């Protein structure tokens, strides 16, 4: 008598796969990567390659020699961390600092907690924030962007990010209008396209949006986190701008500068470190938005995206416990 | 017609309704039939025949004595050769009456004439008693005794009968063919069910991938008062009782309660036809329509006697292919895999699927990446990843608190899991344990 496979239902599986999801995120980052190469040239390629390679290497070494288990570096998750880390640093960052960032990101923030799926914090952001605190000078010296290979050695010139210029100006008692017209500040259209000082990946809002649309299409991310994050951040900015336009800049400026778009679509939406329920995701998104703006408007740092997301990452277990989905048939349950 | 559907969760597996165009073919009586005495979601029935007895087609051979149980009748004429434990299509070993068959000689009173008889003058009580004695169970696969479902508790009131023609499982087409080919009997059966429940209104829910059935029944329904057809968007698991009620009426059956709580009773189309035959033709439930599909050379829909070995149907469909890896009793989402092809067709067998080796084995599971796709897919708005985790660490208290008992085991969570985690295996374990705890509390 023939014997057949016996297993419990369901007997079919959808075409979803971790590998597919992870590489999908990698593909979604390509437009922003291309923009950064356009503006920063080979430096951008260098930073990205060093970052990705060291993330993969650190994960490999830990899995091979510490955990002595299965090597799973081809699942794409370390590649994402590598690219995201590169996206969050200036293009002129020395190689050794990038390697340190990768060790912190993968070694401490990811593998120490048990690897893929177990890390409470976004690894790339932990790496980035570590570098920002440990190497503040190198991490805030931004090369001025220049069109690809236009002239050789502009890398030496450094300038601040628009958010940095704003913060500095306000500190010196200037009004928002004065700062905007000071000549240091790039035009809006340049900011939207990415022609401004900043980290690799946060240059072009449009390129990031293209990647985000791809992820929506592939169902890698849902609307909950991006919409609530962006919505609350912009609402926050709008309220202060309406009250006092002399000291607070308009929401559009906040939208196209700094790491907001990158954070909203690529880092806050990180599956592993974000909440599990739709309502929880909205709460988390609002938390990220409000914290980002609190830091941008009132904090010591010009940018608050990384800190905001990491802080909200820490709240995720509580959010998961506190915001359960509304069960089918729950509203009429009488206890 | 505006398409309706349920709101929360659900998935869209490939439909693969490859046997949809195949007319129902009657299977010749096999030499031997194997009739398990328990073909119901309830207590086993007690055999009333013994080895060597001669039985007629339609004769009672096992009596359902418990409240939730169902009579079993002989699907053929012949001699009882053995009564012993046999593995049936549910995968369990059950007491089975084995009959060597000969040409049909019908039990007295059974009308074999195919003429449609619409009028029914019986009282609701008489109808329910006829249904009970005919051993009818829910034929969508759940096999709950139909007469029990029709006995509405005195403090509740049914106002709407929903007829389940959704057939949301991929591959299966037995209900589809039944609606197309036996529409009139179906309609007459629905009227009898309405009478038994004392309701004025019945709605047949059909997914929009069966447009011909929708059109056919919609046309037929004009000559039957109170019956209408509702087309539904294609989404699994719409055939789930609670999901169907939600889709058609917008009402949510409260957690842990029965559909009658919101005034509804749901019956499968196959059940309605069986009810028609039982009430109008005195014919007990001894045959059903079974889809044979998947990796076979001739996918088909068969009208087959209960107790027919699955291998007989597979032989008619071109035999079991060399590279067959799995045989499933039921649909691919909720069906049960059987370990051999000799198991008999039972009252709940809606389909037999053969899968090739390459898709028979599960992928190796990897770690959960907390993507929350299972939470989004769950039609009961549970958190499958969490329930599975809680079951894994045997925290039954939290399992119960997180409503593990509400799980309908539709498999949507596992279907979408990108880490191939055995979520439903763990959740079933949790349900079993929590169920035990709840029952021990009542005692």
C-alpha cells in the first residue's frame, strides 16, 4: 500500500517568503541609492559597499564562531541594515567608523538579542545613534553635494544640513524668513530632489517615495505607520507654524529635509521592531511623529527621527499588550 | 447585484476550480463499502446490525443515541461481512460496518422516482424528526447534525435562514455543480428548512466565481417565495459560518455563541438537498457529491455512495499518479491528509485532492520576523503569532484570555506566514488544552 505525506491543514502556502520581503526592501532602496550616487559620486558607493560588506561579515562571523549555527546572511536582512546604516551617515565618513557602526548595528543591536526577528530596536538606527554620539564631528560634517563626476575634489567642502542651518540660525536670534533668505539655505526644489547637505539616503524625498510606493505595491508595508507618522509630524509642525511663523518653519520644510521620509517609510516600518496590530501601529506612528517634532523644534539636536523611532521601538511590547485588535464578535460579549 | 463580503482578514489563495465544468457523474456501486458509525461532529452511533445480516439500501444500520449524533444507514444492499476498526477519511480509526454489496434493493418507503415534489404539508416537528431519522449532518465538511441545528432554543428566535453556497475552498466544486444541476431540489429543500425553522426569509450566499450558479438560482428563486440569492466577493474563508453571516447581514455572532444569537441559522446547499430527499422522498443520507481534483488526469465531480473507498473515485479520475505525495480529504485549506487511498468517503467528504510530491511537504520554518501578516489575515481578529507562542510555552491561561477558542482553524495565518511557521498546529494544541480546562471547570 502506498503511503502518503500526512500533515495538518492548511496544505497550501501563499507565495510570501522572508527572503522575498527582505530583498523587496532592498530593491525599494535603490532609487534613493542612485540619487545619492548622483550627488556624492563614488563616495556614496564606497560608504554603501563598506557598510553592507561589514554588516554581512559581522553577522557571518557571529553565526559561524559565536553561535556555531546556521549561516543565514543571504536572507537579505543584513543587507538592509547595511544600506540603511549607509543611508544614515555622511558620504565622507571614514571607512573605519562605518565598520564600527556595522559592529554595533549587527553585533549589539541584532545578534545579541538572537538575530533576525528578535531585536527590539532597529539595528541600523542603533548603529547610527552610536556613531552620532561617539563621533559627533565626523557624523555632522556633511560634504556639499555635486553632480556626478562634475569636478574632482569638492568633497573637502562641508556644509550643514538644512535642519542644522535652521537650528543654528534660530539660536542666533534670526527669524525663519531671514534664515531662508540667507543664501546658505537650499531652494525647496533642490531639497525635494536631494540637492542639499545630509546623509546619503535622506537626500531625495521623491526617490524615497518611489521606493515606498514599490513597498506598498508589494504589500511589504501597510499604510498605518507611514500615514500616522507623517500625519502627526506634519500636524505638529503646522500648529506651531500657524501660531508663530517667525520662529517655526512650515511643515513642507520639515517634510523634505532631514531623515523624515527615510524614517517614515524605511525605518519606522521595520517589521521586527514595530507593533503587530493595526491600532498599535497607528499609536506607534503618532508617537514617532510627535517625538520627532519635539526634538526638531525644542531639542538640542537639529534632527530627531532616529531618536524618536528608537524610543518608540522601546514602547512596542507595551503597545502590543495594550492595543489588541478588536476581536470578531467582541462588542457584544457580555461577561 | 452588489457584491458583499466580510470585513476583517481573509486571504485569496489561487482558486484552481479546475473541475467546475465537469458534470456530476454517478459512481458505480463498489464491491465492498466501509461505513464508519461515526461520521458526525458528535458521539458515535451504535450498530444495530451484526455480522452476517442482510441489509437493504437505506436501511438503518447504526443508531445515533446521544443528543449530538446521527443515524447511519446502509448505502447499499448486501451482507454485513465484518464490523471492525478501520481508518476513515478523517484519519482516525473508527468502528466500521463493512458490507459486501449486490444490486440495489431499496428499503421500503424510499421513493426512487426523480420527479420534483415541491409541496410539503408536514409540521416543523415532523420535518425535524424526519431529518433526524435520515441521519443528515452538515455537508460542507463540519458534519454537525442538522436536526440539532434546527432545534432553536426556546429563548431564541431564528428569523433568517442562510444557505451556504460559498465553497470558498480552492479546488472544490461539488457545491457548485450541485447548485447548477440540482437547483430545484435545492430550492424545495430550502423551503422545507424555512418551514422547520418557521422563518419567512432565506438567502443563498454564493461567491462571484460561480456566476452561472448565481444566475441559475436567481432565476429559479423567483418562483419560490422568500428565497433570494446574494453574490459575494471571492475571499477565503467566507464559507465559515460567522464570516458568511457577517458578509450577508453585517451581524457579528458574539464570541462563544451560536449563529441563532443574531437570528440566523446557516445550512450548506448539500445539506438542503439532503433534507429535500429525506423529507419528500424518505431517502436517508447515503450518498453525496465529491470533487476529485488536484494532480489527477481527470478532475471530476462524482455522486457517490457513502463508504466507497477513495481509491475507487481516484481510479475513475485516471488513477493515482506515480508522483502523488499527498491525498487530502476536503479542501487544501482545511482538509485532512490521509495516509492511504483505501479510506472510505463519509458524509463530510466534499472533495478528494491529490497533491504532487513537491508541494506535499511543508517548508522548513524559520524565525518569526513579526511582520504581522497573520494578524491582518485572521478573520476572527486574533493574533495567531501570539497564540502560537503562548501555546508553545504552554501558557493556557493567557491563551484563553486571548480568545484562542474563537479560532475557526481556517489556516489563513499559516497560509500568509513568510517564515512558514506552524502557527495553526500550535493554536490547535492551545484550543485542545484550553477546551479541556473549560470543560473541567463546568463539572
